[in-house]
C-alpha cells in the first residue's frame, strides 16, 4: 500500500495553462505539505495544512492555490503556468502533533515541465 | 531564521570506505535535526532524526549522526559504504512548534566499486 501518493507523476504543459496535482495519504496523518524541488535539487516548503486548515504559506505566488477537501487529501492547483514553475513537486504528510519532531513521509513527486 | 549548510554538493567514496556527509545548521532555539535520503526518481525517506536525549542517533541502513551543539553540526556517517548507498542526502532542521522542515542543498553520494 502506498502511504503518500501523487498524480500525475509527470506533467508537461504549455506556458499560461492551468494544471492540478493531487495528493492522498492513507497514514491517518493530520498534517500535509507541498514542497518544491528545483533543478538544483533544492527543496523548499510551499504550504502546510493541518486538518484542512492552512497553517504555512511560504510567500508562494497567488497563482498557486492548495485545496484540502479532507485531511487525507491536499491538491495543488497552479494558474497561468510560467517557465520558472518547472520543478518536481513533493507532497508529504506527518502526524502533526509532534511540535516539530514529526517525521514527514514524502510522496514520489510530480515532475512538472512548462514549455 | 533557520538555515542548513551541507558541505560538499558531491561526495565520492569507494565501496567499503567510510562515508561522512557534513551538515551545519543555524537556529536561534534548540533545533530538531533530520537526515533524509532520496534515491533516483523517488521521494525522500527518513534516515534518522535528533529531537532530544542521546546526541548519537542511529538510523536505518547502518547510518548514524551525532548532534554537536558547540559545533552546530549534525554530520552523517556510515563505517562501510555499499553500492546501494548511492543517492542524494538531505539534512534538515525544524524548530519547536514549527511544522516545516528547512532543508540543506543536498549532497550527492557516489560509491565507486
């Protein structure tokens, strides 16, 4: 059983398009995250949700809008895609009650290529 | 603000040799420290973490790391490298009450036969 899954695994699209990436976790965790890994492998947090409530928004452009329909799902919608959005996007989840000590479990990533 | 510096973007060792991956952190409060591994085309997997207590932490696959507050370091070691250890390794820090990880830039470990 996959603990944290993401779809799609690869996404190739044109500049200006709108796209979504879906994430689901079956670990029963309360907190979910989106991270962006750039071409130099640098990982940076974008958003964090706890029980469907946004708790971290790391100065990400408004074109990025996360949505959490329930605590097992956290989707990422991106409007008006730009070349600089090309990256690997990772979803992660954690128990959410460890006060910073929680282990985060990562999905396999979605490689987004904007042409 | 927290930050993590990993010395050496690429480390190459021979099979059977000692692996040493360096990590230094900056944090205004006692940190929680993590090492994650990323195999090609996969997500990140926790190797080990330090939260409180014993400063020498043992993880999976024979890796361990020691938290040295005076040196603000959390270096990762393994006595004998195996070909399967080839991967990207990330050091990360979080703070009490924070739910986010701040990552270093990663170190690619290559194992030579």
